[in-house]
C-alpha cells in the first residue's frame, strides 16, 4: 500500500519536534511494509533566507516533501483557503510525478485536511483524516474555524480522533462521527532498558511547550511547596519561558529547576533515565503523548483530567489531580515521592506497549486504510 501522509511538519536538525508525532506514525506504517510519502505545506513565518519551493528529504524508508512559498501571516485571511489549496495541489502534483499516485491519503489536523479539496477533486484518492488539534477543546469556536472544519471533515472518507474526549468535542462542534485511534508512542521510548533509580534527590520531569495551556505555573508553585531537596527538569520552549524563569526566581527555587529548552528524542530519553516521576498539570490535551512516552520509560505520572490523560492514567501508573489546584498537586507529588516503590516500571511499560505501541496503532490504521480502499 502506498500511503501519502499530509503532515503539519517534519522533524529537522533545527526543529526536531516539528511533526514528530506524524513521523512516528510514518515510520510505524513503513515498518509494516507499506510505502510511505510525507507531504508538508510549510506556512510558518520563516526568516528571509528560507529557501523557496519544494525540498525533498530522503529519510530512510520515508520520502518527505516540504513546500515553503508564503507565510500564512502574509496572506489575507479571506484568501488563505484559496492559496493553501493551490499550494497543496502543486505539491501533490510534484509528489505524484516522482513517487506515483498513492492508494490513500492520511491527513493530520483539520487545516491539513482542508487543503486537500482540489487534490480530492482532481484525483479522487480516498482520504482518512485524524484530528489532534487542542483548539477544539474550547467551548466555542470562531465562525471561520467552524466553516473550515465543516469543509475539512466533509472531504474525508473516514474521520478519526485521538481520544474519546476529542471525539465528543468534534461531535458537539461539527456534528461529525469520528472513530477513536489513539496517538502512539515511538518505539524509541519502549526499547531502552529501564534503569533502577536508587540515588537521591528525587527528580521530577515535565515535557511540553512552555505555554499557558500546559500549566507550568501551577507546577512550579506546587514544586516550591515541597520544600525539600527535590529537583525538577522542564523540557520545552515557548512564549512562557521568561515568565516561568522569573516565577522560579521569585519563589527562591531557581537552583532546583533545570530548564533545558527543546531537545531531541534521545536527549529526552536520557533525562527520563535520570528521573523518578513525570508531572504535567495541563489545562487541556487532546491526548497527551508526553505522558505515555514517560510511562513507556517506566515512569509513573501525575496528570489532570484535561481531555486525554484521564483515559489512560490509573492507580497502577499514576495519579490524577484537578486542573489549577496547587494544593492538590502538591499533595499528589508528596504522595508519589513517599510511595514510589509501589509503581512497577515494567508493568507501566507493558501497559503502554499493549495499547499505544507502533505495532498496536499502526495495525489499527492499516485495517482502516484497507477497508476504505476496498470500498472505493
């Protein structure tokens, strides 16, 4: 089967997290013997020296094409759909000439699905769309986004959501039926041996963009209440970086918090090996891949019921606390520190392996793709 994945990005040396979830799925599908091509329309605001046109990355079993022409910020909003559809059509024409016409298109996120209108019209290739977008967790959506969603989802032959909570939100906002296929964890997190951690102090780890939605302000406040020798490692970058550093300084705990910035997968795995537990009091997730990556490395997690973690965090692998509740988070962190020996790292990993591994999720996708192709 030849699968064309429409992704919002593809990892590079300068931007190792850009489209990393999509790449993980691409690698999993390629590992099952399928031919996988990735297409990216890059509409981010880029430096003036960014090369224009279509670039090609030959990444082992994956062939990726990235088209940079215009930043979305430079296109008037009323013209954005018109322009993006034509850019996507041009990119796909190039890919089809070189790689051949795919059997199926697998599109991640509503904006990527919406770009496919002209491609679907011209080539009639079946489309499976999968939604991850956290903005859909909001109680109301702007009119333009509602219009885009209706257009995008109507183009799909099968629509997927990465969690039951997101499935319900899509039904509420757009009246669409979606099937749940969870995000997957890369095999890179399931392969390393899990080290025995006997050293002190206790090390907490958090991974995610430094944005308000992730709840780092609550985490730092709770961490300050612990008052011991614990250490906290925060992996990620974002708009809240300076404010979070200032908060740590103000609370007098800057020397106990390590902000690493953005790291690649292997660097994250290395720091997980140094950590005792994972904590992220997020205010909203559509799934929460960072939690299952930590669990794949045998770490128990503390999370919030924010749209994703409540579907996989249980008493054997972690604790759930209410959003924006510093006192409850502090108590949970103290409890986990004192009861850390009750959590069995290999059992936590086995739980993730069974439900969220590349084999498990790619197997579900393969069956869906085969059914859709057979129906054409």
